[in-house]
């Protein structure tokens, strides 16, 4: 499951991999690189869906 957010003009992708969340900065050309911050593994996907509303 992957979520995308616009944070201060930067596109951030958050993806669930096994029991952890990976965060990426998305480039204009579609490439991604590590975002350099962590999302706690106990955060559920419901929390991300609420932030999209």
C-alpha cells in the first residue's frame, strides 16, 4: 500500500513494506530517493487515509 502527500511543495511517498513504513521523496522524472525520516511501524494505514480527507 502506497500513499503520496504534498508536503511544502515536495511529493512524499509512504509505502508499507513487511512490518515497516518506507518514506521516499519523489522526483519530477518519477525517480525516488529515501526521504530521511521515519514513520513508526505501529502507525496503521487508517491514519494515512484520515490525513487525505
